[in-house]
């Protein structure tokens, strides 16, 4: 987390009402923390990081292979280490591809990401599939209560980069990578996405613990729900009544031609 970053008091998640899984956010207060590869599977370039291999000296490689025996060096282990250093698997492309698969699997299994925006009236987001093309909904969460309840330690506003600044993950023979570099590729998108004004919160499992991805939130964490301008309110009054019963404010977005912007109208 960037210590200088403060989340907006209310953060917003745009969803497609026609998707039963996404609709559970309304009916069950359920949110889902995605793994990085789920963005890629949907055709997005999110979290699709590149891996850089730093050049390692011959002496460093020898020390690395000696240490890999996890025992006091012997004449035989030193001899074998020199042999490996002379033709190191680290520089073998097939070994690198295998190591990359292991690394990406580890990162995907250990990270859960929750993407939000700082506003409910972002026309660009309403137009997109995850806004239901104006027929979806937008849930406003009390950011302080959400962070406290889910114990989010990492969150930030996204950086938007041009093509020459794509985040890179450095990978060495020790299979070590920087937490700061992981944070950077999670919190970065190309500059053409800057209108989304996106923030991301994420959890990271430690010591190979299983990461829980679905959470049911208490009602008080959900501040409001705004339905899209093209959403059929009359056809879906049952779910609106359910939200009101939980004490959640319910609105519908309407375009105000005088203001040239969306406004929200309370649904009674």
C-alpha cells in the first residue's frame, strides 16, 4: 500500500445485472476477489506482466548452486556447482518457461484483487459490459468499513503507463521476486484506461495458505446501490425491496441534459 493513498469515502463497483454471479452482490452481499490470470482469460491486459532475467556472474552462479545443496560444501558439491555454472539451467529457455509457469501459478493462487472506481457516474464504465451497457448496477461501499472487515493491507490508485513503461517482474535463480514489483504490476494499466479512475484492493496469502475469494459482507458496508439508466425498475421491484429491507439506499442513474452529466434519482 502506498502510505500516501487515501481511499475515497465511498468506492464503487460496476456490475452486470444479467450475470447471476454478479447479481449475488445485491442478493447476498457477496464480493469476489479475482486472481490476476482471470483478467487475462477475459481478454484484458491487466496483470499480464513481463519477466526480466538479470545477468548473473559466474561466481554468483557457483555460490547459488553450492547453496542449493543445503549442506556444508564438499569437494564434490563444489565440483558439481562449477559444472552447473559453466552451463547454467538458469539460462536455458525451457527451464525459464517452466520457472515462469511455476511463478505465475504461485502469484495467481496467492493474490485476490478487488477493482473499484472513485465515482458512480462514470459514463465510460456504464457503457462497458461490466456496467451492463447501462442496464447494470453500481454498488457503493463504505471504504473504511470494507478495509477493516476484510483486513485489506494493500490498496492504491492505479498508475497509467504508456507502452514503454510496462511493469516488469525481475526473476533470479533463487526464484525471488520483489513484493514492490508485484504491487506495481497489479496497480498499473495502459494510459488509455485512465478515464476509469480505478483503485484496487488486494489480499495476499502467506506460507502457501489457501486464499478465500468469496466474502459475504454485513449490510452496513454497502452504502448505496445505483441502477443504470436503462435498468427496468418496475420489472425488478422484488430485488429493490430486498435492498431497502437491508437498509441500503437505492437510486437510478438518469442523464441530466442541463448539467450534461448523470444524476441519481432515489427509488421510492
